[in-house]
């Protein structure tokens, strides 16, 4: 897809001037590829927004806050934000541009997250670790869903 990909993303995010927006809307009327990209963007937003909400355990919240404060002290937040954006772009590209792996609206397969557990996490049994990672991933998905509303 080498059409107006960047403009379609900016259009979807509401970042275009009125004249650029009108130009993209005219292009969408002519270009099936760009209409499909816009539909895919809307589909991903719908999937994230419709994710069920779960409570994050207080212990996990406390550990995440401590990690955040430690990261601020080390000055790594800027690098972490770039890495997070890069990881999100890679996940999005894989999901959206892999025809055999496109998410279905009700499949639930799109919900994935990768977390690096802290060292004290190793003391828990495997089931507790998995449950906490799933809760944290769901909490992140819920937070993103709220931000997109």
C-alpha cells in the first residue's frame, strides 16, 4: 500500500486541516485500498473499545508505580516511550498486514501483551504469575480503550 497511508492515519486521528481533510475524503471516494485501511483502523479501535474491563490487583498497581518512579529517576522514560511506540507499530503492522492473521470482531485473539515481570515476581507460582500478567495486560487494554473513547 503506497497510496496515502500517512494521510489516512492523520485523517482517522483528526489531525488534518479542513482542506487536507476534504482532499482525503475525495481520495477515499476513489481508492478502495485507502477505504480498506480506514475500515481496518476503525475495526481495531472498535475491538479495543469493546474489550471487557477488569480490575488490576492493588499489588500489581503498586509494583507498576514503583517501576515508573524508578524509571523517572533513571531518565529512561523517553527511551521507553519510543520503544513502546515502536513495539505498538510492529504489533499493529503484523496484525493488520498478515492476511491469515487478521482479527475477527469477536475472536478475542487480538488481545496480547508482553510484560517484563520484576524480580520479586519469580517468587510466585506459575499460575499466579500467569494470572497477574493476564490481569495487567487486560488493564493496559482497558486503559487504551478509555483513551480512544
